[in-house]
């Protein structure tokens, strides 16, 4: 049976088709057989509503089996992190992989609707590995947000990827290698 991978897109007009579809293509190619990458279209990507995106995430999450992997890019990564912190999953997750997630709260961006919070790691499923990725050439989400997430989720492994932009230059080879590495964990 294939390992299920749920990929949540970032926000912005055209992101699903014109931008993050390239990340999904890279992930599928790099993971190869044995992985089923699901890529749901989230509502109103040009003007996202956090509550609607979290509800869509929870609907997609409910359709996954034990041992699924979550991958989110940009705002989609924030939705995964905060959505899991709000409502823990009913099933065991193999891992959570957050790519260039904007941090909302102290030191990050302001939002009345959401706040990441310094206790985020304590609100995530404790047995689930968390990986963070950010390109050091990201001009959309400040690279400092990676450090804010690493501080809020102390058990997370954070990786700054040199020479990579917000889209990680459309190359998720490191993310795929880390996902495949989950099978090697004791």
C-alpha cells in the first residue's frame, strides 16, 4: 500500500496551478513509487480565509490513513501547523514537513485571526517528527521566520537551503529524501 502524502498549497492568485503544482511534481518525481501525493485545491487562494483553509485541511486529513505524511508550503504550511495544534489528528502521522511557513505572532507577522505562539511544539502530536525548510534567498517569507518556528517547535529539525528561493527553486529533493528517511526510523 502506498504511503499517503497530503500537500497543502500556499496562498496567492494562481498559486495552485502556476507555482505549487511544480513543487508537487518535484515531490512526486523524487518520492517515486510507493507514495500517493494528494494535492487538494484550497478555497479562494487569492484571498484565503484562515478558518476555511483549516476546515478544508481537516476534511482532507480525515481521509488519510495511519502513517500519512503532511507537507505544506508557505501559508499551507502555517495552516498545517496551526490546524494540528487546534485539533490533534485522529490518526498517527508519520511526519510533518513545513516549507517556508510564515510565522504569525511575536517576531513574525501580525494577524488578528491567527497566532503561531511560542508553545506551538507542545500543542502538536508529540510523537510526530517535524521538519522545517527555508531557502536563504526567500524574498516572500523572511528567512528569520524559520528560526521563530524552530524556537516554537524545539524538537523540529530546521534546514536553511542555500541559494534557494521561496519555492525552493521548484526542487523538493531534500524534502523527499527526509520523507523516505522516515521508513528508516526505529
